[in-house]
DNA sequence: TCAGTGACTCCCC
DNA sequence: CGGGGAGCCACTG
C-alpha cells in the first residue's frame, strides 16, 4: 500500500520502511500537481492542505527552487489577494502569460477573482490529505459532500 | 546543528 | 485600495 503521497525528490532517500511519512515539501508538490488547468490555489491554502496552515512562505520557497521550467503547474499558485508573487524573481510575466493561456482573467489591479477560479478539491482528496472539515471550510473548500 | 531566509499573510493606518 | 511592518516556520547551507 505505501503512502498516498508518491515520493518525489527530497524524501525519497530517507523514506522509512513502513511509515513512509511524506515531508511537507513532498506534500506540497503532490498538491500543486493536482491543481486543474484554469484553477488556482493560494500559497496559504497549499500550506494548510500540506499540514502547516502558517507555512505559506515555505510553499513559495519550495516552488521557487523548482525553477520556472518545472513540469509542475506552479503558475496555478498565487497569493491570498489573487495576485502574482513571482515578479520579484523574474517569473511574473511568464506566470501571467501561462494563466491567461488557461483562460484566467486579471482585473485592473492585476488580480484574479479567487471566488471564481479557486480550485475546490474533491472530498476524497481532502480526506487523503487529512484535511479536517473545519479547516476545509475555513479555506473555502466546499465540496458537495 | 542552527541561524538565515523569504514565490506569504494579516493587521493597521 | 495601497503601503509599511511584524509574525511565521520548513528548508537550506
């Protein structure tokens, strides 16, 4: 059976025989990989799903180290205001273009309407990541369960 | 091992 | 609505 979280990078080498605890890093990658085209998640939401509600900055750091050519849909993670946080590291234009190509629209302030494009993970996925109902509601995740 | 670091957030003004 | 400032905390070297 093993873990629900397929290994990836950093945790591979130190995975224990049965426990197979996924690191925060691996959970983040696993979550980001699941965000559908045309949908978004904020750094904070990803952090919360991965088990640390206040580790939004860490999520940014993890995605940063993936590099702009990563296969993961890193562009689908934005800040809590629906804005792009990657301009400072030189990927802002790239991220903006990728998102527009997926059909997302930006307002005058350069922000995306999260109410409209935020991804709502399925109840099944939230269960896999052990996201408590209370937290799910707090994150605006409202699967029709 | 441990102090820095920062693709974040929230709060205040 | 925008900018400044102070927490936050997993990861890195």
